[in-house]
C-alpha cells in the first residue's frame, strides 16, 4: 500500500461514491491527532512545526501575563498536549478571555518537555511560523466540566458535554476499536 491513498466506498442510490478514509482526511488538512503526536518517536517530531486541534482542558496564565499554558485534547486519547503561548503571538490578548472548553487550532514547534510526566510540548513564540485560531469560545462560567472526575449522575445532567468527559471518551474509544 505504501503512500497510496486508501479509499472507502459507500453506496447511495445505487451509485458508487468514493470518500477518503478518516485518517486520510486528517492528514490532508495537516492536522495531527494528539495520540499521534504522543506516540511518535522523538527523532521524528521534535523540532517540527505541527498543527493540532482540540478543546482546552486547562488554561493558565503565568509570568505576570507574559505567557500562557494550555492543555489541549482532541478526544483521541486521555492524555493532553501542553501548549505554551508567548505574549508576542498574534491574538494573545484574546486568549486571556477564554476558558476551559474553548476549541482551538494551534500551530507551533514541538519540543521535548523538561517536565516529568509529559513527553512533548508545543511552543508558540514566532509570529511567522506559529499561530492559533479560536474555533469556538467558551467563557469559564458557561463550561461546567472541570479537570476532576465527575459522577455519572452529574454527566447525565449535562448530556451535551458528556463526550468530552474522560469516562465517556474512554468508552467511545473502546467501542470504536471493537
């Protein structure tokens, strides 16, 4: 198979329609899934400019407002990718108004993390190569899911956000592999 594009075929009204596999559609946009980034060998990805999309699990501003930390998750794994955004990147002031649950498209350089417990982090500090885009804003007061574990009873009350919880996300990933 090699570099050939795999195709799935579906039938609609007796016509054979070709559509790219899910994996091919993501690589077409240049986006990497979080689980692909975390599973990659260091020699393959460190120093590369990558794009990831996902929802913010945490947003923290540090250094007297000179940079921000985000943990981004796209649902492909339980783990998150930490993103460090410098104040010189376009749109940094907009970032200060966002909260957990905001959806992002982030392009930055992947570096080896000095912090134990995480393999890599995405750094944004150059306006020529790095950027981020806010797809959907989520003020902190409007997003009831915190980083902590929630009971199933609580998740029943916020059904529209259940897929973003770790519990339902893990069940969905298991069902997807079966």
